[in-house]
C-alpha cells in the first residue's frame, strides 16, 4: 500500500487482515449437526438437543448406580435384583416366564437365564416346568423373595418420592412413551454405530 504524505510526517496506511477483523458468528452448518430433524433444532442449532442427550446419559448412569446400590443392600447383583423386582411386579398380572421378564427389561431371554438360576438356588424364585411345553418354565417369587422385597419397599418409596417429586401421571406417561421408543430403536442405533466401526477398520 502506497504511503500518504501528511503534515509533520508520513503516515502509512496498512491494509486490515483477516486476523484483525472481529470474529463473525457462524450459523451451524448442516454437516456438523448431530440431528437433522427440524422439529428438534432451535434456530438451526442442535446445541439444546445435545444438552438433552447429555442429560439422558447422566440420568441413565444415575439410575444404574442406584440399582447397583439397592441390589448390594440385599446382597444381590444388579441383574439379579432387576429380575427379582420385575418378576414381583409382573406376577400380579398373570403367568410369568423368562421371556416375560426379559421383555419387561428390554433384554434377550438368554441374558437373564443365569440370574434366574441364581435366584432359584438362593430360594428367591421358584421355577415350575410347564406341562404343555417342557422347555418353558413359570417363575414365581417365593415367600423368601416376597419378604426381602417387602422389607425394601419403604426405602423404595422414599427414593421414588424424592426422584419423581413435582411430576404428574400425565408427564410421566409422555416420558414413558419417549423412553419406550428409545429402548425399541436402540438396537438399530447400535448396529449403525458398529457398522461404522467395521468400515473404519477395513
């Protein structure tokens, strides 16, 4: 840039560079968004959605830790406690089998057979073979299991009253529908993530 003569000296005009300019705010580009559903974007940004997902992970981690703590208080593993609690809840609705409990917990039946066997050996569950199908068994919480869970019920009430205070049945119903959808679709999401890992290694 040419110099410009002024009284008392020479002042050199310098061109401004990109580093001198104030940074411009950039709107999120679609290539960096973690979700593209317009109804879940705020002014084109996925930042509120990311915070929502972070909150979900934090809540899930907290609930899993809580279940482990409750299970340890009665000398059970988290898996055993989940199966026993599920059977206790489901038997009031009718016949309970391994697949019934597995469906309630959103896991494969094979994933709970060891826990069922351990609970049966400990006397908390009774397994009865079905006469019409020798491969299937009915599960029932024994009096020993009923006593254990009955003694734990007051603590469960206190914990749940604190966890869910301020909510209503309507709001919980909305969350329940949302969680069922996420649980149903999680297997597909996991397959997509694992597919990406396989492609990265190949």
